[in-house]
């Protein structure tokens, strides 16, 4: 994946097969070469945090044996360094939303995903705790985490979720 944009990545399940399949390898190489020459910040939603990043290619391990399996993510929205909203995403359609005290709260966004009303578990509590420590220096940041085999992993800092155009209900 490229570090200076959003959704610029490929998932390679079998490295040997990928390297030996020239048409696919060449397509990936062509796309990544193009991404490396682009400036995402000015056309990807005017996300200024990408402007001064030196473009690099990152290779990370894949944390799922089955790419199609459901996953769990945690998003911690921090304002003035304090976690105020936490969302646990169980798959693309189901979420639980927590307030600053980790009590279940109603949907705060202008969306209507299916909600799960499940108390905060150990990974949610850990993500919020770690996020509070990390977010101290920021006016706003969403810290993204994912869960793999019941362990919590840091994913990324998100400074402009949805390019800053997602709206809150209140």
C-alpha cells in the first residue's frame, strides 16, 4: 500500500503465485507506480495531512486467513485529546456505539446501520485507554484499531474521517 493516500492497496494472498503471474503483477506494478506519482491531498477530499508526506510503499502482513471473513474494528473519536465516541464495527453492517463513559448510546451519525447493544468488552476498554494516551496532542483524531484472534492492534490515525464531510446528528 501507499502511505500518502487512502485505499491505495492490494492484498496479495500468495506471494509466489503473485510474482509468477505476469499480467497481474504488471497491473499491480503499473497502478502502484501511478499512485506514487499522484498527490492525493488535493483531489482525495482536500485532506491536508497527506500533503507533506514523502510517498512510500508499505508492505504489511495480512492478519486474516480468510479475506472474506467478518472482521472487528474499533474507532475511537478523540476531541481535545479525550475519547468521546467509540464505535465497534462487527462487519460492514453492524455496529455498537459508546459514549465517553462507554455506555451504549444511540446512533450519532446520519446513517442507519444495524446496531448491536453489547457492553464494552476488554478490547474496547483497552482501545479507549490507549487512545486517550495517544491523542493528548491533537485537537481531533480518530484512532482506528482492529481485532485479530481476540488481540487488539493499532491501525491508523484518521484526522479527517470521510474527508470531513460526515455529519453528526447532534
